[in-house]
C-alpha cells in the first residue's frame, strides 16, 4: 500500500491563483483541496485536517486572520501549519498574522519554486496531521 500524499488546503478568492497553485502543487505530488472564502476554508480545514494550509488574508465571508485564529486557538487544529499568502505586505499585517499563529507569511507575487521548497521543508520537519486517520 502506498503512502498517502501530503494534503494541502489552499484558501484564496482569486480563481487564477487557485488554479496555478493547485497545478503546481499537484505536479509536485501533493493532494490539493481548495476553498474560495474564509468560512468554506475553515470548514474544510476542520473536516479534512490538511497537512498544511495556504491562506489568503483578504477573503469574502471571513478574513484570513479570523480563519487562522480559529484554527490556531483550538487544540484540535492548532498543529496545522498555516502559510499566509497575501498581497498585504505591510509589517503590521505580517506581525498580526504571526501573532494569530501563522507559521509563515509570504507576499504576492510569490516564487512558486521557493514556496514549494518552504512547504516541503515544513512538512518534512513535522509529523503528518492525519497519522491517526
């Protein structure tokens, strides 16, 4: 039986970005789930317990800060690594995202190869979230 692919959840409201990220991550061997608003992303994270989440800050229905806080301040989900990928590049936005529990903050536009490298590094240094599933 083959080992399960690491599952990445991307939450972003830009369809083009979702498509490009999904394609790039799947080409690297990841299982990719997508959500286009904060509420859907939070529900999907709780439902599927992804190995890592790539989260935008500016989202409809619930912003990325609230999604991050809801997951990181809950014992059941706080170990899911969250990478913020946002056009908001100010130091205040970065600091707030990190204070709310984000593991890394990356700005758009981003370098796909570098982002995938950081994702691999994070996943290689942490046990799978779904080990008990």
